[in-house]
């Protein structure tokens, strides 16, 4: 039996699933909802999953991984692990998907709607805005004011447990629908599995997916500011 391993570390925590190659039969899925531990959580969850399924790691012939956008560190960890696994597991094919995009499609299906907006804060001043309309999803980065403006136009789904964000929205009397981080993880993983089922095995290949960050890391931002400052002085 050949297995397909699906991994998402780009949004929050770590989510894994083992299915058949078509994605039609799900054998196991597991979650670790703590941030910053994905590098160790992937291995621990995979070991647990293979034991449940009763198969060795060598039966994994296909791998699906989220390439972003999302958490800068989470994307790097997930892709690095996937790269290493495929190099060690000769013949393993890989497919990169956006777990944020698939989470929105999955949520829209649950809500039975063709139009939906999801706001996912990535810092205390910035968020990803993912909008579904006419079957297409657009994802962009917005700041606090743009986000509050978006809330004035519609009632989006909001993913956040940060007290400052909750206080800000309460202060502005913003109406929103809440999606918890565990819910988001499940939506993303289920969406990636559904997408795999639609695309089929021809979508897999040996080319490693490129990361989609949409935002620089804090180190890169500091470096850019420093270089920009030096340039202005000259």
C-alpha cells in the first residue's frame, strides 16, 4: 500500500494526515496546536500516525505540503522537513498547496456560500485578508485600519485569540464571526486533502515547491530598514 502524507505548519501549530493516493480514503489525521514546536511535532505526529495505520515510513510515496502564505517560520519548517524527507525517500513525489486558500474554500463549503472573507492576523498591526468571490480567492496583506474598514463593509470570519485585537474590535464595535485556531487547522488540513482528491496524482512531481511568504521576516525587515537608512545617508 502506498500512502500520501499531508503536512501543514504554515498557519498555526502542526497538522498531518495519511490517506490513499487519491485522497478518497483518510486513514489518520493528527494535530499539535502549540506554536513554535513544528520542527519536533512533525516527526512525533508522523510516528503516531504510521503506528495507527500499521505501515512503515517507506510506504509514503506522495507528500503534500503547505507553501504559504502564513507564518514565516512555519512555512520554512514545513518546507525544510518536506525537502529533507523527499531527498531521503527516493521516488517520493511532492505537491505544494496554500493551506490558507484551501481553508477558505472549506469554510465556504461548510457555510454553503460562494462569497466569504477570512481575516487572519499575523502580527498586532497586520493581517492576511483572504476573500472568496465567483470561485476565486484573493489573498493580500492589510494593516489595522484596512482591517477595521473591511469589517465595516461586511461581517467576515476572524481568526484571533490575541487580547489586544479582541479589545480593539470591541472598542470599534465591530461585528465578526470567530474561527478558533484549532478550527482553522482542521479546515486547512481537510481543504488540502479535498484539493488533492480533485487534482489527483498527475499534479505531483519531483520539483520542490517554492515558499509564498507575502511578508518579510523580522530579520529581513530590520536589514532592509538598515540598508535603506544607509542609502539615504549617502
